[in-house]
C-alpha cells in the first residue's frame, strides 16, 4: 500500500525528472491546509488567498532542489509559516494592524442551539480569534499548527526549524494565555450581568 508521503515523494521525483504536470496534483491536495494556516496567521482570508498563491509559486520554483530530508508537507508548512511571518512584518511596517478580524473558518456553534447559546459561542469565537491574533508570532504559529491544523510536535519542530522542547514550551505559553484571556473575559461578563 502506498502512503500519502510515498506518493508525495513519487510526485516530487517525477517533477524533478521533468514532468511539471504532477505539480497540479500537489496543489489541490494541500491548498486547504495552506489556506487554513495562512488565514489564521494573517486574520484575513483575501490576504491568505494571495499568500497561498505565492507559497505555491515558491514551492514550484524550489521543488527542483527539494532533497526529501523531511516530508514534502513539512517543507510546505515551513514555507507557509515563514511566508506568513514575513507578510505580517511587511504589513506592520506599511499599516497599523486592524482590530477584530473575523474568521469564517472557525465554526464553534451548533446551528440547532438556542439563541442565547449561539450568542455565547459567537462571543467565544471572537475572544479566541482576538487572543490568537494577539499572541506573539512564535507562539501563534505553534498554536495554529498544533491545535487547529493538528500537526504533531515533531512535524512542527521540523517545519519551523525548532527543538522539540521549544515547540512544547511555546505551545504551553500560548495555551495558557488563551485560557487566561477567556477566563478574564467571561468572568468579567458574569460579574457585570450579576450587577444588573
């Protein structure tokens, strides 16, 4: 049985052998994952779409030199993460970061829920998104790759060129900050409603 990583390597080798058409098999396979990472890193779906296109252009031009020392997906996620970080730095220099980005990808509510529950879920989604966007970049990317995209610690370490312990400590700090922000927001709201 051929695994996904074997088929990726086969496609890469065919590409390196001159069959450029196989690239059209890699793009649809990874487009959603690249878009998900970029959307959550940038907080803007339109910018994420542009960045995803740029990522695949970089991959196309860099694929000839890919040696297979890591999985193709690990290499792709590293390019995506670095592109997002570079884009954010450029954007910070050019404009002020807008507050309150809305991410349609995060769906936390059950449509059959009552309106009060839906409102709470929407508030939770906003708090989560704002908290994730406010994390330091090195913590944000680790949190997104692990808790949203589901990558293993090892894959994250390889993608970002970090030690495993560094990944774990950054993820721990990021999760702690998210928990603190949610507790603060919802305990403050509870105290306000009790006073009314």
